[in-house]
């Protein structure tokens, strides 16, 4: 019987880039659940607390759609508990295997991102918690302002390396330099 491929984080080994005004890092491949249905961000957040997923974040992803993102892989019992909690109002599709999260932060983070997307990232027009499905160059992403000058990009796994390389080039042009490999093990 042939050996099965060993799963490897798609951005494993990619360096963290940091400068005075911008920081770029791949986020751990934890969990990413696509929630669809007649519910609200607040209801999803309360269900997350009820099933002890306090560190997961809710990201709007379109009409009656959200992503639930976190840095740790979920057990089957955790996924099932959330599915049961949302039963009757929403459905969950696990996207953890198919999408990658990237973090861009710093005072020049919006300037970096504006080089590849047409979304107006001024804080008055795109405040904390705002999300947009958009393009970065030719790559489809979900862009979220998480806190202050911090942004999270969610990209399909097959485009993650290309997107990260584009972001690396832009971060280097803004004075960032490689500060090392990610501190997470990719699990």
C-alpha cells in the first residue's frame, strides 16, 4: 500500500517580516468554519462561548454568512457541539483544510493592502470588525480589520503562497525585514 501524503501547512517556513510600520505573518492553520443561515454574529458569538470556544472570532462573509476562525484545531466533539447549538438556524461547513489566514499589521498596513485592493481601508469607511470579499491583485480574499491597524486575510489554500509572496514584496518595499520563522508549529 502506498504511503499517504503527510499534511504540511502551506505557509510553513515562510518568514515573519517586520519593520517600523508594517508586520506580515502567516497565522496558524487552526480552524475556519463557514456558517450559513438565519442567525446573527452576536448569536454565533454567544454559541461559541457556550461551547467553550472563547478564542474563536466571528467574521462576516456575506448575506447570512460568517467565518468562525481560530488558531487551534477543533476536535470533532467541539465541531459537533457548535453544530448542535446552531441547529435549526444555521449550518456549518468546515473550511479549515481549504483556506489560509494571513495577518498584516502596523501603521502602514492599510497602505500596503491598498496597493493590491480597491477597498477603502480608511478607519471611518472600514472600521474594526468590517469585512469585505475582494480581490488582492488577481487573488480572491476575505479582508477583515480585526483591531486598530491589524488586518486578517483569508485566502483559498491553493493561492496562499502566491498571495504571501506578493505581500512579502510589498512589506519589504515598506522597510520590513525578515525576523525569523513563525513561532507556531503549523498544527
